[in-house]
C-alpha cells in the first residue's frame, strides 16, 4: 500500500509539473500564482483539453470556479492520457 501511495504522489507531482510547463509554453509566464488558485482536480482535468480549449477552461476555472468534473464535461475534443497508472 505504501508503495502505491508513493507512486500516486509522484504522479500527482508530475501532473502539476505538466501544468506548469504547458502554462509557460502557452502564455510565456510562470504559473505559480495561477496554480495556487486551482485545486488539484481542476489541474488534472485541464490536462485533457487541447491548447485552444485549455485557455478557455482555465479562465472558467479561475473566474467561475468550475470543478474538475465540469471541466472534463466541457471538453469538446478530448486529449487522452494513456500514461497514467
């Protein structure tokens, strides 16, 4: 159980790092302030949106406080993640 807990913790860190990298690539800015305003559920859900939808859904997450589930339901073109264990 402990090994599985560590593996999930590492994957969650990787999801956050992906968000930081993607945010920087799209906006050319650090994501520290933005990341602090989002829940992990919102960050994880944004991973499934392509860049054009990512911007719109990020805005909604920040200004309308939509949940991770609402973000997932709003995605028109799904970007699957086949790497998550």
